[in-house]
C-alpha cells in the first residue's frame, strides 16, 4: 500500500483550475483604472516644461556665452569658497549654541531657563537682515573691544572694533547667533521626544544626569534632530546671500561686483544661481545618507525596495510549506 504524498504548494497552484482564482490582469485593471484627467495633466505639464526649457535656451537676452565664460571664473570661485566657509562655520557655531540653549531651557534653574528663552525670543523675533546690519555697524556702539575688569575697571587689552569686526566676521556673528536660536528649538524638541521612562530607568541604575543625556537621550534624539538640521544647513547655504548687503565677499557679492562693471546682470545672477543649486543638491544628498544612518533600528524595509520584495517572497515561501 503506497503512502499518499501531500502535493507541494506549487503543485497545488498548477493543479488548480484558473477559473477558481481571480483573474490577475482583471484585478490590475480594476485596482488601476484609466484616468484621462491624470494623463491630460501629465501631458500639459510636460508640454509646459518643454516650452519653458526651449524658451530659456533660445532667448538671446540671457547671454549664455557670458554664463559659460564666468561659471568657473576665479573671482566667482573665490566667492563660492567664502559662501561654503560661512555656511559650515555658521552651522557649527549655531549647533553648539543651539545645544547649549536647549539644555538651558530644560534645566531646573529658573535663571537658565529665562536666559535661554530671552535669547531665542530676541533672535527669532528680529529679521536676520537687521541683525547683519547691526553687527556690521557695532563699532558705532562699541568703538573699542577689550578685556579687563568689568563694570568700568581698567582694560588689559583693547582692539579697534572696525579692525576686528570685518565684513566676514560680522556675517559670521549674525548668521551663527541667529541660527543658534532656531537650532535650540530643534534640539529641545528632539530631547523632549525621548520617553521620560527611559531616563527614569537609567537614573534607577545609578547613572548621572550627564551620562543619561549622553548615553540614553541624545542617541535617540538625533533621529529627530538630524532631518530639520539638514534643512537648516540647506537654508543657510541660500541665506548667506544676505551678507551681500554688508559686503561679505560671498558668492552673490562678487557676482554683483562683476555685473556692476560689465552690466551683465542676468548672466551673472544665473551663474550664482547655478552654484547655489549645486551646493544645495550636494547638501541634500548628504542629508539623505545622514537620515538613513540615524534611522537604523527604528523602522522596517520600505515597500517596493529590493529588500522589501525579498522579504515578502521569503515570508510567502515559508507560509506555503
């Protein structure tokens, strides 16, 4: 007497009558109906984009030859380098100020909380352009800057403010201090998002407040802090163009100086815009990888990716056996 063999999942599928199961092609047609309005909107959008690109390419008033000639000009590249320096330095100082102000805002000391709140209130409540002009003209209030005994005491070392606070320094002060006010709110939101129960558990294990912040809170808060910080960095790349009002020698400033001599206003503005686009694109790619790095362990595979498809196939195979 022969022992019956259970058919495998694939054999059961092959033996089944096609009429017993749903028609896959019919299901696809039902779940993805034809939408004439969507095709019409896509066609109109493509037509507008092609027309806009053709108009820009053939417009003789844009002077593309001037754009090509100045794209890698030495003066432009020097201004580009100043823009990169301002962006990186301002963000680094702003992040440090933001972390300090955020820790002060969650401190148990009322004085620290009040000081941090006043800092955020003032620098978020006044326009950045006004702050830049203020720092550039700080010599009108303090002609000299020195170190010495406070409250009218003797000064040990003094410097002339106009010599010390150049256009670059004024731009750095304005951008970084303003950025610190915004970063403090981003950091504070990330710290508040961590479950307080984890801090209580760490305290029960005998960990100090500083160690809890360093080992428990900050690693989890970074997942929330990094995305808006990346947005702030990208925004800072473009915000540096404001320092042109105080002759900060940035990319827009040198472009303005050039078109004031050759009167090629639009061409030089296009040159600056292309470089801003390049910088923001590179920063966006870096932000993507940073977010993916700090999101590890907090999510699952994204549906539609290669990893997600392999996982679904493995689960299907295991359930069919």
